[in-house]
C-alpha cells in the first residue's frame, strides 16, 4: 500500500489552517459579544445620564445644574479607567488575557444591574447620587481593563494580514452595545412620563443580568492567544510590565494618548451630548433622539468591518487619517442638520457622524494600539495609553459641549472644538509608524 507523504502533509496543513482560522473566528466572536455586553452597560448609563438621571438622582438642582451634575457622573468613570487599565493590564500580561476578561465582564454586568435597583433621591436623599457615582466609578475601573484584553484576544488570534478586519470585530462591540442600549431605551421611552421615570428606565439596566450570562458563557470557551502562550512557555513573562512601558515606550505612549482625540470627541458628542441638545435645546421628543441614535449605531456597526478590511489593504494611517479629516470637515454640517429639527435629517446627521467619522477611526483602535507594543507588555501598554486618552478627550466632551453652548449661545463653538481635536489626531497619525504589515508575535 502506497503512502504519499506530500499529500498527507498538504492535508494536515490544510486542516491546521482551517483549525487556526476557526480559533481566530471564535476569538473574534467572543471579543465582539463580550465587548457588546460591556459597552451596553457603559452606554446605557450615558443615555440615562442625558435623559433620566437629572430628574431622578439630581432633582434638587435647577435643570441646567442637574444636567451638568449628571454629565459629570458620566465623566467620573473615565478617571478610574486608566487605573483599571494599569492594574488589570499588569495581571493580563502576567496571568493571561482570558482571566481578566471574565473578571471585567462580571463586574460591569453586576454594577449595571445594581443601578437598576437604586432608590431615587426622593427616597433616600443624597445617598442616592452617591451610590450612583460609586457604581459608575467601579464600572470605569472594570472597563479600563476590558478594552485592552478584548483587543488583544481578537488581534493576537487574527490570521496574518487580516488583523485590521479581525480587530474591528472587537471594536464593533462598541456600536453594537450602543445599538442594544439605545434600542432598549427607545422601547421604554414610549411609556408615559410617570411610568418611565418611576420604573420604566430601570428595565434596561436590570436586563444586563441576562446579557451577562450570555457573555460569560461565550468568553469561557476561548483559549489564550498563541502570542501570549509563547511568552509564557519561554518564561519571558514581564514582572513589571508597566515599568517596561515607561522605560521603553514613553514617547510612543504619549503620542497614543492623544492619537484618538477626534474619535473620542466626535463619538461622545454624538452619542451623549447630542441627546441633551436634541431634547433640551431643540425641545424635541425623546423618541427623536433615541431613534436617530439607534439608526446611527446600526450604520456604524455595519461600516466598521469595511474600514478594518480596508486598513489591511492600504494601511492604518491612511484610513484613520481619512476619518479624522472627515470629522473635522463635518463638524459644522452636523449641527446644521440637527438644527433643522427634522427627525429624518437628525437621523442622517447622527448616521454620517458615526457611520463614516467614527467607523473609520474607532474600528482601528484595537489593532493600532495592539500593534504598537511587544507581546511582553502589550496589555499594559495598549490599555494605559487608550484609557489615559479617555480622561483627556472622552470624559470632558459632553461637559465642554454643554458649557460652550451655554456660554456662547451657539453650536459653532462646539464645531470648532471638533476641528481642533481633528488637527491633534492628524498630527499623531503622522508621528506613528505604519504597522499593518509588521509581525506582532515577536
């Protein structure tokens, strides 16, 4: 009986390739689902901060101060995100990505459900907003570690030459989480005001428990990335990854802190402040804001894998630079469309901002940040840079936008704010090296 060595090697190679691709796909899907659940929790708070919390937890203040206090409670989580990125990133570089991702998902889900059960300020006084802010702070800490772990699971498992596409699946969890959270709020927003503000708004928060179970099950099925296993098997695990980042990557990390400025400003302007602007400044129904954001999130979700795939073909810098320029150019037309008070044009305004500006930038955050650091301290480096960026450009955006409009009486000042953010990001794009063809398993 003959035995064709070459044929059998080819079959083994083919089966190995299929197996590897299957692992990559499972890892990408796991990152997508887990990230969707965690960002659902996160954005749910942002929507409620704009539409509900001023009247439920800060109702002893004037409407303007209540809105500012509620937006401040949304922003406070960003302060803890870098600490979460550093602490969880440290253990992620030492113990593995998977363990940390299970931990962060559990913390986020439980905190979100707890917010759904919080008594109002009328019931327990100032303890109510204090507990709300405490839960928000814990959320921020957990999300600080979640992002880096999910990014590395999808990027480090990705096939060579397709890291942009596979990395975008994790980032797709951001608009997917926004889509689900906005959809949930759109449903309960149809309730009469009395029912909505008494118990209706709580349902999407409590629903997080069901999503938590799904996310935990999926994340437990995925193995550690080969790049980390290689570092672990050779005994090359860093004892102090954050110190290595500080020693070897100070300049690069500083650039990466400001890299996504326009993506952060544009995204939180559209997903958080625009809700307040549509309902408070334009005096339109909650349903107009919720429906417009729902459609915009769906467009963002659909477009992200396209830009991820495109970055594998033409490079990360080209695609990201395009997104930054778009945000800068679109800063004024965004408010022109919103100010029409036409629901269709409002939906179009939000959809263009998220579907082009954010999709072209946000889809690449996972892969770009992961590619900047070696495996040995990749979790700590990428998480720290990414989360520090949140403090500088994400957290203050809704507050700054509200202050600028209140101070100037015009949205033009907010548009110029976006233009400045775009210039900052473009400078950073020019300073980083192109990495779409670089090896990351070294």
